[in-house]
């Protein structure tokens, strides 16, 4: 018996446990400190009313023989796939219902999609990055090359034609940086992927935060994307579904590699290893896409957006360099006075009782940067920004 020894190559993921440890130690020593948490990547507002109603009604369905639902289609119920299809259409993007796969969130699908690809592929991942892209490939023993994101390129690395890659990850709006690719920039990535016969894995988990109509929310807004890109989306941040678990993945019929349809392979993978997202959750998800559901979600998003605006406005006033915040719930700021990410973490915790996330935890290029999130309460965010101005002004 041999284990998958690639698991032993994973670096200890100590970022959030180290943050929790330092905060716990500080609050133990200073019980009077009113600590404001701006490090969380989880939503804090409840579900919209339409989703809650749908959950209740789906529970009732399950209580009666006539409306009871057992196993559903592995790729999702048609009522939800149709709703997702119409959501794309409203963005001006045509997606075929058969290209849409409902899942239990973007994280699982981002990891599971790798079942379709050979171990010997080279993977291109931006740095800093959502750690799941890196770790799922380390687990499979794939070779990883990094695209450097930094202040010079606005944390939006562009393709280097001298670098050969088979699988490419892009996340826009980005976690952790909040940076968003423009249409011409994504067009370059799509061309690069098609030229190399690579597959582009596009994570659009934060698309709903894009407010600038000039910025793309889906990779399929870019010509040529249907022959190279798979898109991952989630209701987690759009509709507060982090504890509900529902997302969708789009694999276009035109996407073929090695003579095989990736959509057919993904369907085979899902029907073999996945038994579908639960009926009540899919009912609630479908309610999110109704006009009432969309209005409820927009109201919540507006609260987070206002928080982001407050944070960005404060950094503008302080003359601190940052990206994100306008079309994203994340703000990625440069640590002041040349501090390292962890030095600034301790400084902010001790002097202003604010908790953020050290950028170095997301990759080597994150050193010297710091992530603040807009998912807190408006009162907490306002008070944190008052303290930040007092501390750094
Ligand atoms: N993709 C990115 C970039 C994320 O930041 C997250 C969650 O934080 C996910 C995917 C996971 O989303 P889900 O809750 O749908 O699994």
C-alpha cells in the first residue's frame, strides 16, 4: 500500500490558524480591546427572503409523497440550469443549458475538474493566489509555474508567450487582491490559451461585485473563450450561500482537447462521482435568480460595496497604494513604512485592534501587502477606518 506522497509536498497552511492564534493571544492579554475583524472572507448578512421562502417550500415538498424528490440529475435540475442560462443571457452571454453543471460550490468543482487532466501537464498560476489552485495541483504532483502579480502590473499578470502552460488559472475579480481584468487583457489570455492548446480555468466567484459595465463578468464575454475556457461560479458571495453550498460550472460544447469533448468528460466525471446538489438548496438557488431574489441579493451586495468604498476612500485619504475595492469585496493595500505583511498585522492589531490578512500568506509576491475585506458590518468598518486614519494619518 502506497499513499499519495504528493500530499507530503503540501506546505502547512498556517495562515488563518496563525491569525487566530495571534488574535486569541492578544485578546487574552487585552480583554478590554474591541477587536474588529476585517480578515474574514465569509459573508455576514443573511439569505434574501426569496431564498428562505423557497427553502421552506422545498422542505414542504419533501414532506409529501406527490412532491417528494429523491436523487436528482447529477448535473442539476433543469429549473436551476435554465435560471443560470437566463442570468448569463442578461449579461449578454449565450450559454447552452447543457454546458451548465450545478454543484455544491466553486471550491469542489475547481478541485474536481483536475480529474480530467493528465498529471504531466504544466500549470500556470498567478502569485499571489487563492491557495486552492496551487494545493490541488501539488496533491496531483503537477509542475507549477507562477505568473508574477505585483504593483508594477497592478496585480494583473499578463501572459508570457515564452512560457508554455497546459492549464491556466485566472480569478477576476481576484481573491486576494480584488484586481479585475479588462476585456482587452482577458482577450490576450484567451488568445494565449488557444494558441497553446491550453485550458483556461476561469474563477468568476466574485463576478456579482463588478459594477463597471466596461469590465467583463464572464470569460465568455471574450471572443474565442468557448474553445479554451471553463468558468466556475458560486452563489456563496453573490447570494450569501457559503453555508448553503451551491455553485455552477460552465463547460462549453466547443471545448475539445485530445479529440475529446471536455463537457462529455466532465459529465461522465460528475455522474460517476457526484450525486447532485440537494433539492432544497437548488430550489433556494433558483429563487435567487428571480427578480425578487436578485433585488434581495443586490441590497446585501450594496452593503458590502459601501464598506469597500469606505475602505478605499480612507486609503485614498491616507495616500496608501491599493488595488481592488471598487468592483470587489477585497482591498489589497501596500503595508506602510516598508513593513512586512506580518509586521503590519501585529502593528494594526496592537495599535488599532483591527485584524486583516497578511498578503505573504497568499504567495511570495504578497509580501509587503495586506488584504482587508468588506464583508464586515458597516458600523465595524466605519469604526475601523476611523482608527486607521488616526493611526496612519
Ligand atoms: N473561488 C474563490 C476565488 C474564492 O475566494 C472562494 C471562496 O472564498 C471560492 C472559489 C469558493 O467558493 P465556494 O464557497 O462556492 O466553494
